[in-house]
């Protein structure tokens, strides 16, 4: 396995709607494993395949003591609304309050290709929705008011004006000084 590079704001793959996976094979299982390794190294709670440059409907989450893969996920039920701060591994150091349903029910396939149904609340529900948004080419910034989004985008452009790439290498957790 290996840690994959992250695609940052401005990378076209972040705005693509990901293709369905269908049957899970060894290539998809390897992608899931590498995404978990990348998410852990980057210290995230979720990661979508778009964020590592692969426009396929695969995401991983590790929140509220629950670690799972979502392959071809679909939100089938939502309830309530809550606002909390969100950030994104693809938009480092930018945070904003986002309102989302407080409870979700999803259907997805796991790493072995078995379909499952899962209910989530709290951080886990927020992470699930954030990652499924990524698979649809939607960023958390898109949930903000136009003024707030423009302000954060202006800040991002100012802080990253010298960047020549929309790719960020992630250092493996074992190599990183804690």
C-alpha cells in the first residue's frame, strides 16, 4: 500500500461527478486500503476518491469510533438540521460553519462488495455527507452564502498564489514526526 497525493482546490477532479464502481474487485479494495492509509496520514476523518485524483464513487470515513468504506453510496433518508464547523483535506486551513441534516441513512457497498445500510448522527453523519458531496463534485464551500464563499476563496487564492500545482504530497504517518 501507499499514501496517495491529495488534490487541492483548483484541481478539476474535485468538481467531477464520480463514476459508479459496480462490482468490487481487487483494484477497488486496494484503492480503499490506500485511501484509509492516506486519510490517516493526513489526519482526516473522511476521504473521497476524487481527493486522490480518482473520479470513482469510493469514500472512507473514520468518525465516532466507526471506520468504514462506502462504495457507490446513496443517501436514502435524512432528518433534522444542524450547523457545525467543517474543513477539508483538499482545502487545508479553511474552515466554515455548514448546515447539514443531523441524521442520515445510507446504502453502500463495503470493501468486500457487500451492500449495507447504515444510520448515522453527529460527526459521522456530517463526514458521510461531506464525502458523498465530494463524489458529486460538491465542496463544503458550496453550502455557504455567496459572500462567505467569496471571502474564503479570496483568502485561499492569496495564501496559495505561488502554488504551481493542485497536488499535495502526504507524508506517511510512520515517517512524520509527531
